[in-house]
């Protein structure tokens, strides 16, 4: 399902015009991006948790050359699915 299909299905399901649905999704993603940019945790009930984690700097070795390199610290976005989402995925059923 691509973005256009998702918006159409959500619009039909909720009985909203497509433009309102598109705007709602844009605001939702914008607010999530803002909160994650401030390194806050975003939890959506029955879906999962989005979190920004700090990865420490580390030394890695290139297996081909044996050269050691320093990987700088960085921020990484992580997602942890809720238990209800996991159980539905194991059943293979529709959410």
C-alpha cells in the first residue's frame, strides 16, 4: 500500500474529504518529527513506540584491510512494536 492508497482508504473509512485527511496526516507526522527532534519518546497506543537513541562512538575494523576506523557518535531512530501489534502479526490477521 503506497501513500495515495493509504490516504484514500483512511478518508473513506472515516468519512472525511481527502484534503482533510492529507492535512491531518501531515500534522501528525510533523508533530512526531518535532517531538523526536527534541529527543522525546512518542508512543502510539496499540501500535508502538518511537525513540531517538544515542549511539556511542566506536572503533571498527575493516575485515579486508585490517584498518581500524573511528565511527563518530550519532542519533538513531528506533521503533518498538506494541505487544498487540506483534500478536496480530504472528496470527497473520488483519489489524
